[in-house]
C-alpha cells in the first residue's frame, strides 16, 4: 500500500515585537484548523514561531531576554495549540526559544538557552526535540550593523546532534522524521547526518531577512531566496528525502523576512510554494515511497560512500590553503 501523508508548511506572517504569544498561538490554531479541512496529517510551523525574531534585539543583561523563551511545553499560553492538534489529529513541528536547567558538558547544572524545535504527536507527547547547531550572527552588539543578529549571544550550540526518529503520522505506523532549523539548511553535513539515518521527512523552520546585513559586496535580492531553495532542493535530492520548509514572512517592525516557504520531494522538485508575506498554508501529498529510488540507486550510501576520503569533514573546521604546485618533475610522467 502506498505510504502517502498529506503535509503542510504553515507559514506565519510577521509577529510584531509587541504581539503577545496568545495572539500568535491564536493565528497558529487558525492555520491548524484550515489544515484539518484540507486533510493535513503533518504540519510545520517556523523557527521561533511564538514571538518576533527576537535575536535582532540587544539585551545587555542576557537574563532580560528570558521573556522571549519558554520554560515548559505546553504552557498556559501554548496549550490551545496542543489542544487543536489533538482535536484535529495532526502531528506538528514548531520552533521556540527553550530555557532548560540541565547539566552542560562539564556536568554542571545551570540555566541554558537553545534555539529549539519539537515534533509533537496529536496526543501532546513530544516525539522528538532538536536544538539548532549552526547558529549564525554574532554574540556582541555590532555598532556597524543596521539590524543585529544575536543568535550567538542568546543561544548555546545545540547538543542533540541531528536526530531522526521513526514515529506514526496520520494513518502510517512509521515515518522517519528529522528536523533542522533555518541556517542549518545551508550545511550539507546536517542533511547527510540525517540521510545516514534514512530520514524521509525533514521539518525546517526559518526566519531569513531579505537583506544580508553582513554583505560587504553586492548581493542581488532575488539570490537570497534562490540560495535558500537551492540548499533545500539539493539536500532533499542528495539524501532522498522530503522537506517541509516553513518561513516567517513579511515586515516585523520594519525588518523584512523573505518567506517563500516550500515543500520539496526527494527528486529536489518544489511541490508547493508560498507566495504571500502573511499567514499561509501550503500543502502537498508526499508519497514516501519516492525516497526509495535515490536511496537504492545513485545515493545508495552503503555501496558508494567513501568516508576514508572525507576525514577533513570532521577533523577540520575552517578551510586551509592548498599546497603550492611546484612545477612538473620527472616522475610526473
Ligand atoms: N535565523 C537564521 O538562521 N537566519 C539565517 C540568516 C542569518 S544572517 C546573519 C539564515 O541562514 O537564513
């Protein structure tokens, strides 16, 4: 029997700085209701879905930024979302700022902050948690930037790797689910680590500004969306997986996020794309058996991968200069 799930990206329009969580959650519940009417079984909300993209705001004292974080899920404010998922039988994924009190690598228990996403079953149980690994931006106030991007200030690097889990979705008893968050999509390593766990459906939430504030040279605006789609389409094709990429879109207090949420199949094709800058639902019927072709032919990892040639991927972080060619010698033939 075909393994088809009806999936959705629930793009969110802007959330202004003053907008309370209750309002954002209300909009999310409305999207879920619309999704239910379209038969959606799996739905993805963006990164940091409950608030404005707060890393653009500088707090001298990091503890002051705690207002943007969640200490529990569900909470009184997010409970309506969990209730709607139960009512509609929808499995969903969403991003949020997580505060946890847990031991760090040195064994010391302390307050820790992560840029996190979870997959939630209709029962309200957390199926999987992921903490963002590739944090972009900077840790200190950058006076030359028009807009700050302080993810490295507010979040620790995720400590859960890129986990994949097999879980029931809709009528299917087992779907291989994974997650990444925003900037992760640009890193092929993230996709491959999940590909190596036979992922079939990657949830990806993002908040991407229309302008690259770090660019010293010219970057054409249309290339911002192109690079996002290129990364997702390549990741799906090279790892034989579907991805649901769900954006925050539009102007948050004057700061533009480019939207363009997409659903991509294992051939790297875009199956659905958002065209507005508002709350928008895009859906696609994902036939998970499509993952088999790539997985058993050109990307049959067990037959074709050569990890002995990839040592630099894990041994090295930055690029080094190559050796300088010394000219032809007799032994070069
Ligand atoms: N949220 C996030 O990760 N955004 C980045 C752009 C950051 S620019 C400093 C992205 O890759 O879309």
